[in-house]
C-alpha cells in the first residue's frame, strides 16, 4: 500500500464509505465518478497507439483506473499523462468482456469490479433510472424502421414491437439521417436510409419499464457468462447495454412483443434535418392514423405548414 491522501470531497466521502464497509454507497459513488487512466510515455508522444492500462490478476486481467490524477500518481509511482473517462465511456469502449476494473489499485481505498458490475453501473435498467430520478418523466424510446417494418405497421396495422430500441434522449442531438444510422450501427441494413436520404423512426413513451430489458451479454457463452448476462448476439454486439459505437453513449433495450401505447408515432427524419410526423397510433381505435401536411394558409403553422390527423391507414 502506497501513502495516499484524498484530494477531493469525493475521495474523502468514498474513503469514509469504504472504511464503514458500505459497499452499496461506494458503488453508487463510483457510478457517477470520473476516472483517470494512465497513458505511457510512448503513447503520450504519439509513437504508439493509446492502450488500456492493465494489471494482471490470478483469474483475469484488470483495467487500472484512478479516482483522480493525484491518486493515479500515487498508485503508479510515476508522473504520466492520463485521460479522463466516465463509467459509461469505459463500458462503451470495453476491450474484453472477460476483463475487470481495478479502481485505485495499490492504494488503501481500492476496488475490484467484475465486468458485469461495470456494465450495471454504467448502464442501469430503465426501471433503475426511474427509481434514481423519479421526477425525470416518462422515458421515450425509438427504433429505426426498415421498409418491411414500415409496411407492417402502416399496411398490416401491426401495433407491437420486438427487437432492439434505444433511448431517444441519447440521440436527440443528431439531426442527420446518415449520422443517426451510423451512430446506431444500422448503416449496412438495407433500406434503413431511403433513396431520398431519410430515415423512418418509430417513437413511443414507455409503459411498463420492466419490459425493456438492458441487453447484458456477449458474442458467445463465455463472454455472456463473464458479464452475468442473458443475450448472445453476433459482433459488433457490445453486451454492456450500449449500441456498438465507441464514439457515442446510446443506451439500448431489448423488447419482445411489447404493445405500443396510444400516441406512438412514426416520424421521418429528412436529409435536410427536418422531422415530419407520418402516422400516429390510436390506442382506442387500435389502428394507425395517417398524418397529412396542410398547405400554407389552411391552418396556423410555424413556417413548415401545419399537421392535421387524417383517416386510418
């Protein structure tokens, strides 16, 4: 153990919780912490790519992360460059699902977190999010639609959804169809981006958050077991609850035949970055209703015409 003194109120609180044996409080604090990851001299000089700092263990490799730069310097015993990452950023770029996270290795206040713990701290379930922030409102999720999906909803009247969807809040800043499809890893799916350069989005408010399961898992039995997960998917599946994109933090969920609530919408995001509502689901009538765009002058609009609900599809 190297000599070390807390350098912030956060580290003081973490040390107190650690001394009291309050693991739940420690994990709750680490969930929202930022970590310093050391960078070697060669990587800092640009001579080699930046690599994950690791320490070997008896049963697994551990990624070394510190709760502050002073803690890192005490733990490493040398002056090194570093990068700052959050728990979610760690999960998004996790190099191997069999690796664990060593927080402050070599210091008096340290933790060894298995990959499943890292995943659940980085990406809680929707139900846990609501418990943590009860005033945050009803979550909104969405799903990009292929032509066959669009036909099933608008022509066949399908009102249930299965597969993967993502948290709408996490992509609210993306207003370009191709960028959105790329962020979600859907660029290669035929028809997701139309010939006109737009995407069709199914968007709805969550009812029954326990039905929206966070897809912890892996690409085989071994990696699924490593994170104590329940899903096996082909690469580039991440298995940590995020879409497979190290440059974006987008939470995803897996659903199985979930009924869409009244007011669910199908929207088109055009190549010019404009969203147009195409259809709305009427839960009372149990059918999709087309949305028409009224010409200028027929209703008050905001410069792009006004929307009026049309008849059933």
